[in-house]
C-alpha cells in the first residue's frame, strides 16, 4: 500500500476534494473548500430533516408513544366504565416489531461467509502478487473489491437466503452501514482530521528508550482521546525522529501494538468495544478499576521487549553514517496547532460520551437526535479545517489517503461480516463458551479478523443475557465472581487482540499507510502476523491470560 496509487479523481470520489495525495495537502488555501462545503451542506440538510421530525430518537419516539398509549388506555378504561367499545386503534404498533418485526431471522448458511473470507484473502494476498500489487495500491480498486463482495452478500440475502427479500437485504444495510459503519467512520475521520492539525515536531536521537517513551505517552493518551487520536498525534513525530535510521519497521509495529490497541482499555472512549459495553450499562469507570492491572502489565511487557529487541538486535545493525546523522541532526520537540484542535478533540470525546440517541442527557431527560453525535463531529472537523493552521497540516504532510483506505475497505467488511456475526449471535450460547479463558481467546481471535466492536457485543450478550444495567453492575462489582472475570476476559480479548492483524482495528491501517508514505516498508498482511503478532504479541497476551483469568 503506498501513496502512489491515489489520484485526484479517487479523492474526489471519497471526500469531495480536488488535490492528489501526492501533493500532501499542498493545494493552497482552497484545497479544503470542497470538503468544507460538503460539511456545510450536510449540516443544513440535517437541520432541515430535524425540523421535519425525521431525526427523532427511536427511544424518545417510543417513550412518547408509550405515554400516548397510557393516556389512551386511561380513556379506554373510562369509556369501558360507561359501556363504550374498546379503543383498538390505540394499540401499540411497536408491539408487532418487538415480537415479529426484526426480532428473529432465519440463520444464514455457512457458505454466506464466503465473501467475507474472500475479502480477507484479497487484503492479505493481493499486495503480495506481482501482477496485482500496484493495482491494489489504488483505493478505488480496493473499494471496487470491497463493495463488489458486499453486493454479493446482499444478493445472497435477496435470492438464496431462506427469508430472501429486498427487505432482508435492506435490514443488513440498515444494521451494518447506517447503524455501525457511519458512526465508526465518522468518529475515525473526525479524530484523524482534527489530530492532523496538531504537529509535534522535532528530531530526537532515535534511541530505543526515546521510541519507547513515544509509545508510553501514546499508550496513556489512547484511553483518553481514543486510539485513533493518540496514534495520529504521535506517529508523525515518531517517524521524524527515526528518519535517519534504516531499521524502522519493527518500531512502527510495536507502536501499533501499544498505541493503536493495547493502550486503549482504561476508559470506554479508548476503544469502540468498551464504548459498546458502556452503552449496554457497564459503568463508565469500571474499565479503569477492572483493567488497569492488565493494561499496565501488557504495555510494560511490550515496551520492555521493544527496548531489548531494538537496543541489542536492530540498533547494532544500523550503519555508522546513519547513527552519526541521527546523533548530530537533532532538534527539540515543539507543539503547534493546539488551538483550536485540542479543544475540538475534547468536543469529539464529549460527543461520544453524551450524544447517544438511546440514552437521555444526564439531568435533562432529552434524547439526542439520531446522528446528532456524528453531525457534531463533522462540525468540529469543519472548525478544525477553517480555524486551524494550514501550515501545520502541510508540515505534517497531511492528506486523506489513510482514512480513505480504511473507509474503502471497511464498507465491505461491515456488510460481508453480517452472516458471520449472525451465526455467532445465534450459535454463541451453544458453543460451550463458559469460562474466562474461552471468552478471552475466542473473543480475541475473532476480533483479529472481524470488527472488534460487534464481536465484543456478541459475546457480551452471551455472557450477560437479558440483564438490565442495575443487575449487570451488581454482578460485575464482585471482583472474585465469575461475571466480573468473564467481562474482563471479553474486554481484554477484543481490545488487545485487535492488534493481531491490520484489520483488527481501524488505526492499524491508518498507521501502516502513513508509515509507508514516509518511506517505511511495512510487513505484508501475513508478514505482520507471522513475524510480529505470533512470536511477539501472542506470548505476552498468553501471559496476561494466565495472570488475570485463571
């Protein structure tokens, strides 16, 4: 994957811009205008839709309907007392949905998973083949493959599926794209663009401990501004510090392990799976109190191992001239672009924490409109592009290549993985997953190849079926109880093992793309797994399981 395959036409198709990735956001003051105009159009359209009542939260609508039903029932009771006939026209129309609408569906055939397997195979194999490696560098071609296989999956739901219909296919689009993909990609896009306006510059001596400190800071930030925000903030200064070194690949991979994944488990805003747990009723600070010890051990082991490997294996292999340049060409760290972007990042965090359309605002009782969270995030992106320094973005070599790559591939992943998730959701309780170890390894193994957020949710519901928030929190407060340890296992598996592959978590792809644009030859899909994930990360995750889950 390199920068070479992107063209201005491709970028136009994805973000409405008119510059190429090759010019690194150097298109002048007008280069962001198409994107800004697009954001304004979306904001205006959303305002119109809201005024027309199209964005009312389903939960708010249901509560309002329930109140109306209660009033109607009271009237019916009053009329009945006076000999009136029943008021059947006030029966709850949502009751049918609760029992027969989208409540249950025929199980997809196992062969319906084939497009998803083919998409994973394309991501893994096409960059390795001589006659497809350059073709695959184009995000347009990635999108063609991903979207094409997604269409195959939807055709299955319209033709071969037991309950085949246009409605069945639309239900999967509604769930995968409208319900999951849009919030996922808008959040990543917001963190990517806003953090791209902050520049931490400088060229320190690229010693093992220096790089480890970058990762340590990123691992701490990941839980508080999200793994995407922390990764986008620190990957560029890390690459700049190491630009004189010849051996950099392993440093980027360890950065992915720590900053893009394992550092993000202390708060629900750190990683999407934990945020889903919060929405299911897990208290906001449970992750901090329950997971800080595994967080500390995992990241400490990774950082110590990195220092040892880099100091005693890679650094001695550096050429004398490269080491001399690294020692001499140093500049102190400087931070630019904090205004307004630091404040805007906080805005993104608060939007995630507060603007959930299924939960009322604390102390107000008002349910946010559907997609209000995403609209706020896009507005914050617009403010970042409008008020932020264009010179800072140019110094960062900022462009949209990495986020477009994630968007192009994950639109297919989210649809193609629906049959696999439906099979897991149906068969999960009967698979005999009943111990913390099983929850940890199965949740983690699937999170490496499926999106870790829905995978977390499947096994969360397997471990805690039909529990309300009060019952759930009572069950997981007992640190020696089985529910507590099971939730620890599900949380750690989904977050930590998202680092096992490039597709396990969105920031993994973005960091890989930025590193390759900077001249770092990153390992292939299989190379990443065979030379780093299995021999380096997997033993550490096994140690964590033995310490905390037995």
